[in-house]
């Protein structure tokens, strides 16, 4: 059985911000997937904070990630994108599952490099 899927993603680059377009959000959110199944959620810009979301029984804690992103979105409703990074060794499937969870709270996911 062969399964083919499609996902929409963008990459992060300086050319993505054109002069004259809407101003950037007051904060930027980055979610990093770690090899130990933890998420590292960083907020930078006008506010700065970092939160480590521990694994739940050795698997990704998607529910806690969703709650954290919902809280951030409530605080900064102008945020429409999240940068997603992953350690080497994190599976493609884990990245896609995380992207799907992030999109439930914040519509755009930008893929970056560590």
C-alpha cells in the first residue's frame, strides 16, 4: 500500500519581508522539536520567553503544544506564523504531525534550520 501526502510549507528568508507591506508582528514564535521528544517554544521580539514542553510518556506532547500556542495567540493575536525547527534525528513524520497541530492554532508554518 502506497500513501502519498501533500503539505504546504514555506521557508524563512530575508526576502520574505518586502518594504511597504504590513508591519511585522510584535513577537516571533519558534517551535523546535528536540530528539528527546520535547518541544522548545521561544518567543522573541517585544517580549522574550522560552518554555520547554516535556514529552508525555516518551512521545510528543501535542496537547500541551496546542495549549501553549493558543495562549500565545490570545496574547498576541497579530501573530500568523510560527517558525518550525527540528534537531537532526527527528523523523519527517514527527515534523509533519507537529505542523498539523501548530496550524490548528496559527495558520502559517515556516520551516527553518538549526
